[in-house]
């Protein structure tokens, strides 16, 4: 009981960074610039650490299905705290049981978690070109906020 009485939120409470609206805008703008520079028609999604959609942009010429795949890749990267390609590699390596993992929908390369100080702030997911190019666009977006 004494421990509860001496609880000090300033000493005991943990804190972590979060994505702010300006961060999301910067990530989206940089990712879009990377896609346009390479003439890649893609959809770009940014999610928070719980996989909730914060931004979705389908560039001219991007396939309609990419508007479903990009958020799924971002969601998977955020919840798993790892790149979505890791799941693709595990499945391709024979661990097909990951296909039944709950809430993991975008099991393809192109989802990249946004990590800072060991904490996941969210993720960027891109769909529309080769999976390595999708990931390149996602990383270009994250570089805009220094991550």
C-alpha cells in the first residue's frame, strides 16, 4: 500500500514519441516525391502504432487494388514492429502458418515500421511497383523526419 501512496508519475510514467500531423504530412510528401521522381504509380499509406490509417494517397495511374494493399502492408509493419517483408520471407521459407496470423494482412514487402528509440510510432506502406521499390518509397518518406 505504501508503494501506491508514493507513486510519482513524473518518475514512474514512461513516455514515447508519437507521429504528429506535420510528421505524417512530411512522410507523405517525401514518399510521393520519390515515387514521382521515378515515374512510379503507387498508393502510399501511413498508419499509427496501432495500425490505424492516418494518410492514404493513390497517385495517378496506380491500380485500385493498391489502395487496399498499401494500408495492409503498413498495418502489418506497425503491429509486428518489423518490415512486412519479414513475413513474406518466412512464408516463402515454408512457415505458411503465418498466413493464419490474426491481423496480419499485408504479408508482402513494402511495409516499413517507423521506429524511434526502440519504440514503434507507426508505419509506411506502399503498393504499386516492385516490392523493393515499394520499400524504397516508404524509406524515402521516413527519411523526411530523420528516421
